C-alpha cells in the first residue's frame, strides 16, 4: 500500500469526517506525528504556521480499528 499524503480538507473529505475532527485527533495525540500526519513547509514564510499533511491510508486503518474497538467495548457491556 502506497502512502498518500494530503492536506486537511481533502483528507477529511476522503475519510468522511469533518476537518475539525481530524484536527482534534491530531491534537489529542491519537494521530501520531510522522506516521499519521506531518508538517508541510512548502511555500510558507515566517511566522511559520505549518499546515499538516495526513497519511490518508494509515488514518483510515486507525479509524477503522478504533471504530471496531469502540463497538466491541459497547457490545461487551
């Protein structure tokens, strides 16, 4: 499986979630830097506020696994 990195808006659309949810997952540490997301320095000037790029394939896998784990926990109760 080839890595596919894209900006927040396109990644969120591809993943079927809101951009804010993607940002929340990153801020909470659920999405790991260098694995699920990385900073994009391209074309940015100081003050540097890098826009994150997301590895769509790895985030999809994480979300599917997280969904499965959450549903399993609910079923076990």
